[in-house]
């Protein structure tokens, strides 16, 4: 049995180094994706199942705004996130970013016409990106193909 950071015995073992949060497992069960602060905020991944105490972590996207670390969704081929805190001109909003899992240098922007709230998810078949919209007048759940 291992001990957690407080010294309590546990069966759970940490598998990321220097933190990690907001984790998602890939649909095929081969990867774990998560946000992490390590020399800047970014999205990371590692192969599953974990092998031993020391895992190989791979940085996918670096330099993301803090709000994006929790507002993201995982598809079979792309990771989607909303860089909510990026500066934009009045009346313009940051696009949802779609990062290829095969080649993280391939990024496409999906325009939005309103700021997104704190929710972003993907339908199981990958056809629909679900986002929450919150503003002063009302709240909506919006779906886009």
C-alpha cells in the first residue's frame, strides 16, 4: 500500500508529476488527458494503463488561459477547448479551438457568436459540441454540429 501526500495509507497512486486536474480518459481507454500547471498551463496526456510509479507525460498544448483548463472536451481525434480569457475586440469572442490528437500542431478554430459559460462537452458519436451560454439576461444550453 502507498501513502498519499498527507501520509495516509491508500490504494490510489498518483500517476502525474507536479499536479494534474480535470482529467478525461480516451474512448478507447488507451490515453489519459488532463490539465496541468508546469512551467505554464497546458493539456497533457499519458498512455494507459500506468506502468510503474514513473509515467511518461506528454505535453500536447502549452500556454492556455486558466479558464480553458476546465472548459474542454475530448473527442476521438481532437481535444476542444475554449480560451475564454484571451483578449478580443469588442463584440468578438475567442473561437473554440480544436487540437488534433495525432498532430497537436494542427489546430482549427470554431467561431462562436457569444461567450461560452463553463460547460463544454462532446456527444459520444463526436457530431455535436455542447456548450453552455451564460449572460445577464438568460442561460441556455446550445448544441452545434
